[in-house]
């Protein structure tokens, strides 16, 4: 349903990872992720959008509670990839094309405050819909 809603808004979703090609392929195979994945091993996009590296944020009580709850339910947490950097904070952002040009601008940035901090996809979709009005 989300994928169709995004396509209806002429929106493309892209994951930008800092890992290697093997990790990117493994991610797509394991998750069935239906959108393109780009790699940024030098983390240029991460630096540009000020997605920081932080041991304190990546290991805070919210993250530890998440993993503790996963183990308590007898589940297996998401596996690390060899090229993962546990301290690299990520986020989500929306980029739109400037009307009448080839330029783009960032219209929304969510910088993660801890490892699993991501806005619901519906919230990002609402932002995209508001841009298309």
C-alpha cells in the first residue's frame, strides 16, 4: 500500500548506505526492499546532512531496551553487516526538484537520536503529499 501511495505522488524512495556492495545486496535479499539502494562508502551524504557518529547515542538506554525486548521475546535482532559502523547515526530526508530546473533542495531532514530512531513512513508520505498540493 505504501509503495503505491508513493508512486501516486511521483515519489522515489532510495536508501543510501555507507557499506559495501556485498552488504547492499545482502540487505535487499534479506528484506525484499523494493526500491533502489545507493552506496556512499565515503559518507559524503552523511557529512553533508550532518548525520553524526556517536557511541553515546548509538548505545543509549532506548537502543539497549529495544535489543533487550527483542531477546526477551526470543527473537533474533537485525544482524550486523561486516561493513556496519554501529556508531554511525543515520536518518531520513526528503529531496525535491526545484520547479523549472535540474536543481534539488532538501525539504525535510530527520536526524536519528538513537540507532532505531526513524519517523514512520506515513509521516514522510504526508510531507511529500503536502509538497504536491
